[in-house]
C-alpha cells in the first residue's frame, strides 16, 4: 500500500492504494486502448458483433460484483483509501481507474499548478483537434485542483475560455495555473494550455465555496439509493 495521501504533491503519478486499484487501473487502460481502436479501425461487421458479445459478458460480470455508488461511499468503507486517493482513481478527468479520463495529471509546485495530458482520437472535434468541450473540461478540472493554492476549494461559478488556436490530438498538452484573487468565498484562478510550446487556450475560472465548505455537501439521490 502507498502512504502518499496527496496525489497532487508532485509530478510523479501516485501509486495505487492497494492491489484492487492496480487491477482496476489495468482494466481502465485496456478500455482506453479499446476505445482508441474502436474509433480508428474498421473490422468486419461479424468481428464487431463477436467483440460486442465478449464485452457484454464482461460487463455483466462487473454488474454482478459488489457495487459502490459515489466516491463518498467508496471512502466510507475505509477499505479503498482516502477520498482524495479514490478521486485520483475515479475522477472523470484525472482518474487513472476511470476509462473515460485521458487521464490528466496535475500537481502543485510552489505558487503554481501544472498539468499534462494527451488526448487521442476518441476526443476529436475539428479535424485532428481536441474537441473544444474537452478543452473546457480539462481546464475546469485542472483549475479546480489548483484552488489548493488559495486554501478554500469551491465549485465552478464561471469558466471563461479563449481558444487561441486549435489544440492538436496525440500531442502532449501542458498546463500552468495560478491564483489571481480571493474575495470571501470566491476564488479566481487563471491558466494556460500549450502544445509544442504554442499557446492553444487560456482560461479564467471563478470558484465559489459553498456555505459550510465542500465537506457540507451531500450526494444527490440516485436510482440505486
């Protein structure tokens, strides 16, 4: 088990909390590979139906296993790591065990936040370019993490994004973020995204801390509750 409870303390990818997350990361990575292959290959119809049958069997196996809905529920078991560690695995942008995440790697150095990720063909918007909505989502997550610089994490109030040029697929993207100001429960952050050293997008985000802090929030009810 890893005793590194802060997944944003350095550029190094935080090791999995236990063997369960080792296996889950492996499954997630395989699904990412499958997604990339699905969006870039053209096997025969019969082959695709056969693959779908195999995947359906695997999905049914997962659904038949014990289920835990929501990161708070995962943390409450005391068996899967802290809430921060679990978020590092399941977050839809940074989760190493979440196959829809690129994933985005984020960390803090001094008074700046940094991040890296690479988006493959599954994230294509304009030809050969990352979908603009994905760029916005990356900034939302990245600057949300960077709020640690201000010490009062909140929820997104607005996100103002400037697209300077298209963001290329299959190229390492580098992000940098910094604190602009804090006013009562409001925190303003700014950030930039670069590919090959060129600025592709910049962003300003306002985050508002809920009354009582994020810890006061409760999960919304779902069909599984």
